């Protein structure tokens, strides 16, 4: 009887220990870990790039301060991931209703060689009207990618053609231009709208 | 003699034909929900999506795609690494287990259509031919949906 009780207690202790270890791992190394400091996008006020929007207007990161922002990278010659992301975002914006009008939603190309201002304008006209398309010189695009701690790489596909590997996450910033979180490509879609609302609310509570 | 030979050859040809139609990989394949997005002009590559169901008792291997809408068509896989970076590469041969279904859908496998021969216009359709490892084929009509379409049902 006593022996059985002892086994029961030990099992409980071992169980609790495992749980604590798991919780520790989750927060430190696991999916619950905060992004390493070097990997977090800079604040909008610290970013240094100048681009052109799809209407030909000069823009930069400071332009975005004052409203919560969604920013993502892509290119218009992308047949699969980019139209899917743009169409996902268009759905989230429709779900947000009137609140969508309080956001900056920016699509920055990683392929300025092919994505001219006119190409960006033609492309984004097929999605939610609030979405802006930014392009510019390769050098300025590279600075933008760096500011967001994103990645892009040109990959030849044969016969002189190429595609671009790029960060597909959507970056969320509050109205003060501070990074809030990302919406990752494979994340369940029902998390996206609450995350955007949080970025909006964060702005209102300071 | 010639009559006998003709009969023999006819029987052989029929047997050959029957054996092909019995064993052809394509016979066990059902392709459903083929769709694509409308394009802006012809300079950008397109993507087509569909599901392939193997209703037979044997493995079936999809080796290639033919279509007259593009000069080059390949099966590609998009993937996202742990840094959130997406890339796209030829997927190679696609093996489909008995009774299994393989879905080509946004963000994963797709038919990459390079060198469009004409713009893909919403409401129109084009033909795609799936080629299997024994050379048998299945042709399917692909509906062209809107530019921001998310799938055949939405
Ligand atoms: Cu592709």
C-alpha cells in the first residue's frame, strides 16, 4: 500500500518535472521563443530606404508612421505564393470592414528589374483597393529588405529566366511604427484577423 | 496462310491493345477541380491546380505535363523554410499510392505554366494533359477563374 503510494508520488513528481522542462523549452527554444533581437524588423523610424508607390509618389518607412501597417515582400512574376498572399490579405481586409481603412497595407517587390511602377499598379489593381505596391532601385529595395530583416534571392530557372526566393511573412507594425508581430505563410488563417486587430488596439492603448 | 497470319496479327494487336488498356496507369486516375487564375497579358508565368486520385490497386507515377497554353510546363513545389523564406522548385515525379489523392493547391504543388501563348482570361478554359510513367495520359479542362481566386469553390 505504502509502496504503491510512493510510486504514485514519484510518477507525479516526474510528470511535473517533464512538464516544467517542456514549458521551459517552449519559451526558450521552442515555438514560444521570442524572435532573436537581431532578427526583429527595425522600427519604422530606424529604417532607411526611399521607394516609389504604384501611383509614382515617393515614399519611405516614415510615411507609414501614424497608422498601423501590414508590410510584405513578393514579386508580380510569382505565380503561386504571392497571388495567394495578396488574396489572403484581401480577405482579411474585407473581414476587418471599416477598420481596414485605418491601415497601411504595403506590398514591396523584391524584383525591381521587372516590377516597374506601372507593373505594380496593374498587378495590385486586382486585389483589395487599400493595398499599395512599392518599388524602386535594387539598392533601395535591398535596404528595405534589410530593414525588415527579411530575405530575397534571385534564382535562375533556365533559358535566361529567373524567380525570386523571398520572405513571405506579413509584418505587422503599430501606428507608432513599432514592430508587433508577423503572420506567417503557413499559419491558420483564423489567427490573422485577431493579430491585425491587436496591432490596431496596441496603437490605441499606447 | 496470309489469312491465318492476318488473324494472328489481329488477335495479337487486340491482346496488346487490351493489355494496355487494362494496365494503363491513366485508367485508374481521376482528376478533379482543375483551375487557374486569370493572367495580366502573357509575360508572367501562371499556375494551375487540381487533385489527382488514384482509384487503382497499384502505385501510379505522374512524370510530366503537356499543354498548348504554355511553351514550358512543369510540376513545381513551393516551400517555406524556418526563416519564413519561400522558394519554388521542380517537384520531379509524383508517386501516388493506391487509393491516395494528391492535391496541387496554392502554397504547395502546382503546375507551373511558363511562356504563356495567350492571356488567361477569366471564364475561359484550357486543356492540360497529365503524362504517366507508362506513357498513358489523362487530359483535363482547366477553368480560368478570377485573378484573385483562391480555389474552385470559393
Ligand atoms: Cu512554380
